[in-house]
């Protein structure tokens, strides 16, 4: 251990304890083990979070959507913004349910029309034939009862009521058919003149002054000439009837015009659902003759039902509870209770939360939840821009319609004529105008007269 030339004077032994080193080594091993466990758990949590959000949650949404479709709700949408395979699967699912919904509506409509056709044929066979027999024999007996005033009076009642029943059946058949228009390019001015020729004698007999104001070079519309003539004829006859009992000058005014109208204030909502697909349309509560959109809503003090005007941009809403000005309304579905409010989406004017109503196959209708704010947005119809319309105005200075009856005049079998009317004429008119993608509105003041305004889209 040392060179030979060095002399060893002595030996010194030194003992060193390695316990601390062993403790440090053991502690280091424990620290490494704990760190490894923490790292593994952290990585596992990260992987779990990624799998849950990137795979599990989208798959769960797909399973939920499949369950909704399985119970018949074809309006449910996933609306995925992802661009990966699961996003493509979600978009494909939405496209599939949309096409299934369209096919179901077509099948439902076809089945409905077939059923109504069978109903009409059955009514014609089962009721019209007996009515014809009753009318024939009662008319024959009436002619033979000249010398029997009491029997003649009874027979006149039978004849009159049989004729009225026949008109009810005819009106019912017209209402139930709702036939698709045989569209051709037609001139409204020409059709109006032809219609006035039919009723010219009635106009003269009732001493009515007819004022015509036609727009020259009126654009053609695409429609069924016979159906449009039926609309004008029914409205003119109604005006003549309304002026029969008034004193003084009787005036019937018919105007045509060419106007441009935005979808705002024209487009009518006929279908509306919550995001779970529950129907929000209320056929029993109508606004201006149209089924309203029924929602449940909460105010600061109570809750109840509200009915929204189905015309986009119109705000003749009916409120079942009281709200204070600028109060935030919280609407939700009356069937399942799901909220319709979007807290993160603010209206452009008052910065209040918006509500969303889903229009099947036509996007979404958004509105402001602040009471008194009339902002609404429906991108689907706004994208079409302003459109050319032909306007028909039929106005009279007759007896008018009371305010409480004005909302019901388009209801089937509702009439203000008593025994003289069937209550189906305006229902048929409504169906015809709706089938022509137009709009009909009415303004009336009791004792002053009534004005019907029709807008039909220009032929493209």
C-alpha cells in the first residue's frame, strides 16, 4: 500500500456508519415510488378525461339520440361541431333523422289525404243521396199542398233545412279535400273581373256601389285559377251579405297591388317544438285565426302559460300571467319542462338572454326574454330576402265583425250568419291561401265594415 522506502510508523483504523446513507437511499426509493404512482394516477386521470370528453360523451349523445328516435322523436338533433370521425357520424345521424322526418311527414300527409278522400266519398254516398231523396219528395209534396197552409209551412221548413244540410255537406267536402293547387301562371286582375261578372246581378239588386282599383301590369302568380276565384267569390258574397241590413250608401271596394314584403311579418310558423321534440303548437288557442305557440313561463311572482303569435315578427302575444316592463321571462316547454332560455346568447338590443324554439326542417326561431322587447330572429326565412307579392284587398262598409269573433272567423263551422251560414267558407279560403304559400288577414270594426287583405307570392 506504500513504497518500500517509506517507513510505517503506525496504523490508524477509522470506522464510518452508513446508516444515514442507507436511510437516504431508502427515502429516495420511496420518493421515486410515490412520484411514479402520482405520475401514473395523473396520466390515468388525463386519459380518462380525454376519453370521456372525446369519446364517451359523444357516444353517449349518439345513444341518447338513438333512443329518442326509437320512441318516434325524429326532430332530435345532435348538432356536433367536431370535424373528426365521431363528428361526421353525428352529422350523418342528423341528416338521417331529418330525411326520416321529412318522409314521415310526407307519409302522414298522404295517409291523411287518403283518409279524407275516403271520408268525403263516404259522406257523399251516405248523406247526399238520402238528402236528395228528402228534398225531391218534400218539394213534390210542397207543390201539392197549395190548399193546405199548415202542411205547406211544415214542408217549407223541411225543404229549407234540407237545402241547408246539403250546403253543409258540400262545404265539409270542400274543407276536407284541401286539394293541392293545379298551378299555372294566372292574372289576378282577370280572375277578379270574371268573379265580379258572376255576382254582378247580386251587386245591382242590393244597390251596391262597386269601386275597382286594379294595378296595371300586375305580375302573374303561380296558382290554381279556380281556387283563387273561389276565394274572391266567397269574400265578395260575404261582403254583399254584410251590407244587406245597413242604411245609406253601400260600397264594395276591390283593389289589387304589387308590393315587396320581407319574410318578417309574413312567414307563419305552423310547426314548433322544444329541443326534445315536444309539439308547442296550440290548435285550441288561436291568434288572428292561427294556432298559437304555447309555452309555460315564470315571472318573478308566479308562473303560467303564454301564447306567442305564430307570425314571424308579429307580437300579438297572449299572456296568461302578468309581467312588469323589462322583466325577464323564463319560458320552458309545457310538456317536459325543459328550459328554452339561452343564458350565454344575448339579444342585440337589450343584451338580455334569448329563447330558442325549434322549427322542424326550418331552423330555429330566437327571441328576447325581456318583457316589452320585440326582437326576433329566424335565419331560415331571413336568408330569402324581400319577395314580390300580389296584394288583393276586398273592403266593405257593412255590419263588421265584433272583436271577440275576429279571432275565430277562420275556425271550421264558426259563423256569424246564424242559420244562413255553414261556417266553412272562410276555413276553405284559409286552406287555399295557405296552400298557395300566401297570407290572409282581416280588419274589422263593428258597425263600420270589414277589410280582407290577401298576399300571394309572385310567380318565379
